C-alpha cells in the first residue's frame, strides 16, 4: 500500500500565488496525495478564492497569523498522513516530483526529511536561494547550500545531481515523516519564521536520523514571497533565530566561545551596512541581539530542544564559509569543498 502524502501549503495573503501555482500541485502524478491549504488568517480573498475555485482542497483556517513555524505546528495537528510536505505557496512543481523522494525515503528508514532540487522560477536554469541542492552549515552557524553561497546562485549544470545527505532541507519544499515531525516537537514556534527548518533538521540529526536532498525531483521557487530581501523584520528574525538555534543545538563547550564570536562578527556586518547607508539593517541586527539575550534569560522554556546522541553531523562544514567566500574568493560549493571539510 502506497504511503499517504499530505501536501500542506501555508498561506498568508497569497491568493496570487495560489492561483498561479496550485494547478501544478494538483496535477502531481502521485495518487496517494491530499492537498491542504492552512491559512494564517489572511486578510485578502485567499480563502474565498479556494472555496469558489478549488472546493476539492481542504482548508484549515487559523484564527491569527502564527508565522511559518506556529502555523504549521497548529495545522499539522489536524492532518493524518504518513508524510507531510511543507510547500511554499510560491512554488511550481513538476508532475512527477513526489515519487523520487518517496522511493528514496521508503528505501531508507533513517531518512527523516528530504528536499527536491530547488530552482529559480524566474531563471529556471539557476539554483534558488532557499535551499538549492541541499543545505549545509559551517562551524560558526552560517547556513549555505549546494548551488548557493551567500547571495551567489549557480547555474544548474547537473553538478549536484547525486542524492546525498545534507545538513538541512529547505522549508520551501520539505518532505518529512509525520511521526518524526511530532516526535521531534515540530518546528520551534518561537522562531515565527526563518531558519526554523534548519533547527528542526539539526534536531532530527541529533536524534539519529538523516536529512537528504533528492535532485531527481525538481521544483521552481519564486522566493521572497512573504518578506522581501532586506526587510527589517526578516533581518531581525534571521539573526536572532540563528543565535537561538546555536544555543539550543551546539554542545555547551562550543557555544561558550562560538556565540560570543558570532556576536562580534554580526556587529562587523552591522557596522559595515551602516557605513553603506543601510540604517535599518544596522538596527535590526542590534535588535536581534537583544532579542536573543531576552530569549536566553527569560524565554527558553518556549522553545523545543533536541534529544542528543553522540553522532557525526552530515553537511557540517568544519571551516568558515565567510573566510572561503570573502577572503579566498571561492564562490561555488565545489570550489569550497576542494579543500578539507
């Protein structure tokens, strides 16, 4: 019997994306799927559009906007399936995108989560920022991806077409075993949005499971659909959540020196931006640091912490990605990996 797959699209004021991309999702060739839209209290006509044009789609209406993390946690409590697919509303999928990932995960029960190859919707021969061909993490907590280093997205020339373990799978199109999603505590609702899927994948690895990218499955992502790049709120969440994630998941002896070092590096980035005229970026980083300290002193109990096993993490780069990129001028994943990991 084929596993049941629930494709759950979290929506907030995304009627234009639903209209544009839902047809490709509904046309997916896998027979054992259910398409669900979880609506984060949209103020546009998203829900009315769905009820009029797509009555076959189940809608879970939330009473307010709980963000990416909280919205999915609440919605998935109401979804019964073997696999969840957390799919952004601004993603176009290919017809046979589900089967390769299911074949991979059904063949190896240690794989908890997996992502497809994520390409740019606007430039379909290029990797897309949010995940590319699978996420990695450097030893200071900076995330990057096969096919995307900082803001440089490579052209897809089949260079990362092997299905391999990675550190994190993108929340833009995340396949995950439902049992393990709930066992791990789901996404950390305190994060609201940004880097919550990295935190979840880190916790899954610490629990003894693997995270993969399956490049034979392809999707096309618009990106920046919820908060545009450079948005002050996005900068705040990225910096704050990254520090919280490090505090939760790093061994204590490492966090004692890595988090203060990250504070220093963040300040370098903030001051550089201020001198470049990006005042809102500067204050967003400072606000993120105060937000982290507030979490550390008063709010830790609101977060989900990992079960720990002494395991070697996959997709963990033991050097500095910033040094490789900014100092040594290495702009692609392959260039960076030519050295030792």
